[in-house]
C-alpha cells in the first residue's frame, strides 16, 4: 500500500488563523497534514530567524505545534526536529491579505515557503487578497488544493516556489503571472506619545502600481487568481556578465593599498 502524501502547513498569521484552518480542511482525505505555525502573528517577518532567544514549541494536537518564533523558524524546527518523516510539500498560508509584487520580500508567508525551497522541497505561498473581517477562505483553499495536486504531479524546478494570490469572492480562473511592481508612497507616519516622544508607524497609505497586463497585480484586479513562480537565485546573470571587466580595476585598487601599507 502506498503511503499517503504528507504536507506541512505553516503561516505568518498564527496557528489559530482561519486561513490556516481552511487550508487544513481542504486537504482532509488527500494528504497527511502536519501543522507547525507561529504562536502569534508574524506578518512582515520575511525569512527572518530567531537567533538570540530559545524557540519554544507547544504541542497543540497530534501533528500540530505552535512555535514561539518566525514562519521560517517553524519550517526549520519542523523539518529537523518535530516531524517523524520529511514532508512531500510545504504550504504557507492562507495569508489574510495580498502578497503581490514587492510584498514577497517582506512577507512571512512567502518567507516560510522560501525556507522550504531552500531545503529542496516544493512549496506554495498562499494569500487571499482581502482585508474584510470574516471573509471566506473557501475559494483560496480550493485553488491551493488544485495547485498542490499539479505540483505533486508535474514537479517544480529545484529551489523554485509558487506565490499564489486569490481574489476575494468568485474568481474567473487562474493565470500564470510575473511579479508586478507596486509602491507605498506614504510608508511612514509620525506621531507623538503623551510624554512628547515621537514614534512611527510603517505601512500606511494606499499602494500605487505599474500597469502590466502580465503581472500578478493586474490579474488580481481583473478577478483572476495568480500563480507566480519565484526562484531563490537573486543573481542578475546579465549584469554579472557585463561586469566581468570590473575585476581588473577592483583588484588594481587593492594592490595599490597594499603597496602603501608596506
């Protein structure tokens, strides 16, 4: 008898988040599900690690733990200590809010999936593009199930993850997209506390985005779910090739400094 597929679920909204629970329900009967998620919200944690304090693990239920740490911590501790066997896939989410364009650099949801990809595991980062309270995660969970089925069947290139964003409500379908470009113009708000000390809030203000019909942002605004493959290799190979001639000039400066120090 073949073993059932094993999927590790995590997120950045915390182990009690409704998006995570909807994801777990979507895979009932299809896969063995393990949950290792932060004990509290970790939005904006990206792929950061907890290095200056211990990471406490709370056993919540069978194959379920809450971790006092970041989403990336959850993946690392799960893979190296908690799970009895290596999972076939890691899915992070379903995040409450979009992770489009430049958001992927800050997102704890994407950070957890990126950590899984670093461990050579197929990974999905799932997000629901809504901030309305009590929104349904059902459609996003169905998209996650379908995307997972495709990945398990077709595979992904090594160290490539899928960033999946699903619009609120009914969706027209699913598009393969590239990362868009959007900017938050009013990112920092200054306030003053009762003692006259200034403090700041980061993340305020509506985003602006570049028009690009092939991007994840355009798909979302048109009512489509977007699937964007992300690669861990951030090297710009074109620039690397053009900069080869810099090596001589850079080394010449170092040689001059060595001569002066003698």
